DNA sequence: GATTAATCGAGACGGTACGTCGCGTCTTAGT
DNA sequence: ACTAAGACGCGACGTACCGTCTCGATTAATC
């Protein structure tokens, strides 16, 4: 009988876990990533600091857990009539995500932190929300008969997502719907 | 007599300024952006802390001044025989810059910080090293007769630079020369 | 049948009790009173923390229980030929107790804690190891015909014990045997 | 020219020093030694924590500095008509000091802490308020022609001070004036 | 034999002080 | 007016211990 026995001692409090995730979510929007501190999170969540440190090693880790599911959901696009409308819908969703969504704010903060913190970079390398969403759209486009010429999906992901991400994250600009439509058309025209 | 008279008192010490810039350069490589502190910079430079605060308001500002010139130089590409070789050379330079250069490390740190720090974002919006370099290459390509179909230079910049930047910064990968060549070819094939 | 019935439920574990007392004894010597913590005691004794808190309310209480018997034993003096040799023997025992014995170390720690902790002061007021031992010696001296002039035993206790205790606890000095002999002689010369 | 030059940098703030000493004085009386924390002291004094740690290494050290002068003053006895009245006055002062004075409260806390903290013990060994005061009284008694028989001043100090200190600190009792008079008489009767 | 009740070890819980570090400001003397 | 030095008030860091709480498991007495 390999019955998995419950670990000894008082079990982890689900209440505390949710309170922390919720606090991080709220604080990111209200105060921003830089102003968020482990101490502040614990106090806001009504939780001991040790409890936070026991289960997460950094605010980045909490933020990732708090926003990953939302991010994936917000980047999922309903299947459409044709490849171009689907790709356009994805680019619209991506723009909204990066410029208006709370989860997108978290993603930007984490991606930013990853540029000068090895730990965060490794943490992020475990998940690839943008890439996963992009791959889904590319797969759907292929099912519609598009993109037959290019077999390298990774390259396609970068070409689909890269220009828009660069525009928003590095140039600080955004994009109109018509621009996104043109971008989608160009992407499929290969 | 509108000659602007020199301000009173002891003039700013060029020695101190250079010592600070040098210290920031070295510390970024040796210790990383996060471990770099204003206090540490001052001590390393053998300079009073007030002197640092008097001339720069944050480590991001110092870092920008310390690395901007290097960045521009490293991203400048010699004119080549044809558009494709020039674009390829630029992508190679960009890859080296982002993955191996000290100035590139500074750029990544600053771009990262800009994602969760409004001040840094504004600071960076004043300069656009990647964009400027890309525009130069695009102009040269046009002089070679390429890219006639697309008049929107900003869109071209994002399409040239975005995929590679995304690949390196968000996916943490790099790119081989052959891959960069294909990327250049695809970019010009419109 | 007024036989007091055993309380319901699992009875107190004698093993646990002894393990805690033993742990406190050892830790006092090895790490000192200040470094001793309730958490540490429980771990050292291999006992749950709740078990410790269930039976004792502070480390002072445990320490008192762990050392009281030893202290009384160490301060008991064999009856001797005359009053002076008995008193001297007591002063020697007291010196050894305060400067070398583990139980004496516990006594000093408790007496010290009592100076700034009301609870510990009350705890200690219940027992008077030094006083009891001194009273026994004084009684014996009286039986030998000494100290007839002074009927106030409490005053005698303080005069017998006080100077030596002060010397050791407040001045941090100790006392040679010849000094103790002189002290005993002076004490009896009244 | 051995002109002693002032140390570099901003000089120590006398305001901060006094605020800390004052805070410790007040807190000892209001909250007690055990409840006093370095954090609390800093906050009460309106001073940064680092500033406290910069100049004192423990609350015991601050307390000593804050109370030493008061203690010495309170234990100083005006010269009287004869030795007995002087010694009695000293014992009264000592009783008041140990049972009612703020400085005495500090002395008891420090002496207590010294029993289980080596650092505090060493700290206290540098000063000997009780001993110094006792020595002064004994000197004065000798000037009055008393105590000629006993040349060992240290022993006299212990015999003068020890019984009363023991009575108050270890037995938690106090002493009436008549009792102190008898004690003084006995002390001088040798 | 099953139930009940109090114990046991283990360990997570909300708190809070620890001593350190960096922040950005200030106050010196010296250039 | 500038410089280096360094103390200032402030507050977050990650750790340790506080005393309490919730687990499953154990151990007697009672039903």
C-alpha cells in the first residue's frame, strides 16, 4: 500500500496563500512594482512575513503565480473565420494585454526585472505566456492553410510578437487597430 | 556683452565626473545592476555621495550617460556592397550588443528598469539607440533600392529590430549567423 | 470512596518531562541563559513546543524545577566539630555553588532575571535556597552555643550570606579559603 | 604643532545622544527593562536605529551611560556628626536607591543582566557605583576613628553593603530605619 | 471492543525585534 | 561653489523566536 501520507504538522493555509496573491495583485496596480515590498505584501495580506518567505522567495515569484493564469486567459483568442482575422485579434489582445491589463503590467514588470536579475530570468524561462499564445495562433493559421512556406515556428513567433512587443516596451508607443491589421496581413504574406 | 559669465565658485570637477562614470561601468559588469548602489558608486569612485546626487538623480541616469556613446558606436555598421549584407551586419552587431557588450548590458538593465519605473522610462524616451541605428540601416537599404514598397519607417524599424530583441530579451535565446542572414533576407523581401 | 480518580485522557508523559528538564540543564551550561529559547528547548528535548508550554509558562520556571533540588543538595553542609568549621564549610560550599556549579549558574540566571521580570521574582519568592541553607547552618551554630546574642535570624542570614553573594555577583570576584575562614570567624564573633 | 585635528565628516549630534539617553531613562520607568527594545528606544527618541547602534552596542550600555551619574549622586552621603550616623545615612540612601530610585532600577536591571550576559558583566566591571560610595563612607568612618581593627577595605565594603543588597535583591524585602541603624551599629562594632 | 478525551510530535500561523544596508539629506572642514 | 567624509532620520531586508493553532497519531479510562 503506497498510500501517500500527509506531511506532518499543521497544513499550509489556503487562506494565507490567497490573501498574499490577492495583495500582490492589488498592490501592483495601486502602487507599482518598485514600491511593492515583501514587508508591505505581508502587511496588506494580513499575514506574517515568515509565511510569505516560507512559500515564495521573492516578490517576482509571487507576482508570477498571481498573474500567470490571467495572462494566459487574456491572450487566448477565439477561433475566427480566417487566418487574418485571427492573427489581428491576437495582436489586438496582445496590445490590450501589454498596455491596459493588470496581468500585462505584471508581465512587463517581471520581464523588466529579468533583465538584471538572473533569478527572475530563470523563473520566467519556465513559462512563456506570449510564446504559447502565439504558437496557438500560428497553429490555427496553418490549419487555415496559411504560412505553409515557413516551417520554423520559433522564428514565426518572434516575427509575429517581436515587432509589437518592441514598439510597446522599448519605444513606449502603442498601435491602432488598422496598424495591427496591416501588421497581421504582412505577417501572413510570406 | 551677452557673454554668459562662468558661474561663481569652484567649477565642477571633471575628474569626479569621469571617476563616477568609470565606476558605474565597472560595477555593472562586476556586480550587476541590482547590486549597484549610489553609495557603492560614490565609494568606488572615491567621491563624496553628495557629489553624485548633485549631478545625477539616479543610478539609471549615470548608467545612461556612461553607456550611450558606446552603444551608438557598437551599433553603427560600415556600409557594405549590398542591402542584405548591410542588414545582416546590423543584426549581427545587434546580437553581439545585446548578448556580449557591456553597453548592451546597460541597455538591457535600463530597458528593464523602465518597465516598472516611470522616471527611467521617461529618461529612456529621450534617446533611441536601437531605433536610430536601425533607421540608418534602413536608409542605406533604401539607397540601395530596397524596401521601396513600405513608406512607414517606424513600422520597418519594429520589424527589423523587434523579432531579434524579443528572441534575446524575452526568450533568453540568441541567434546564429545563418539565422540572422535568413532574417535579413526575409526583412528585405517585401 | 473519596479516592481521587485519575483524570481522563492520555496521562502526562514522564519521558517528555525529564527530556525537557535535562535539555534545559544542558543548554544552560553549553549556551547560556540568554541563548536558551523555548523553541530551542523543545527541539533539543525532542518534544513538541506545545508540550513545553502546557506544563511550564517560561524558561525560568523550567530552570527552577530543573535546578532547585541540586541547589539545595549542594548547599547542605555536613555537621562538623565546632560552629566555625561548619560556617566555613558553608561559605566554601556557597562559593563553589555560585562560581562553579551548574545549579549555581541557574540560580544566578534566575536571580538576575528576577531583577527585571516581575513574574520571575514571584516565582523565586516561593523558594529561598540560600536562605534555607543559611538558616540550617545558623541553627547548628546555635546548637553549638554560638550566636546567642542575636535573636533575629533573618538579619543573621543576610549577614552570613550577603557579603559573599555581593562579592561574587556584584563585584565579580571570588574568595580564597583563608578569607572565608576569617569571614566565618567575624560572623561568629558577636 | 601637534594640533589635534577634528575628525572628518559631520560631527556626532549631541541632540541625538541626549534624546536617546532621555528615552532610555523614561522607558525604563514606564515599561521596564525587558520591554525596552533598541527599536523602541530609537523610535521614542525620534532617532534612526542606525544612530543608536553606531554609538552603543546594547541597551545595557545606553542604560549605564544614562544612569551612572545619577546613581553616584544618589549614593553620596553628607558628612555627619559621627561615624554611626554617617553609615546609617548611607544605608538609608542605599535602600532608597535600590527600592525607589530610577537609577537604582537601572542598576538592578544591569546587575541582573550581568548574571547571564558576559558582555554586560564586563561593562559593569568598569564601574562600581556601590563600592565607590561605600568606600567613601568607610573612609569617613576611619577619619572618625572607627574601624581601626580591620585594614582590608574590600572586605569591609562587602560587609557593609552585602547584607542589605542581599535582603533587597535576593529576598525581595526592604528595611526599616531602625533596622538600618542596628545594622550600622553592628558594622561599626568591631 | 468501541468510544472518548487528553496527550504527544510536528510544523504553519500572525506578530515583532533583531542588526544591517541603502536611501537621500545634512553638516563639517578643506580646496 | 565645489570637494570628500561621514552622521543623520527613515524604512526594507531576511531571520529568529514569540505563543497559538491545527494536523494525525497515541494512550488510558469509560461505555
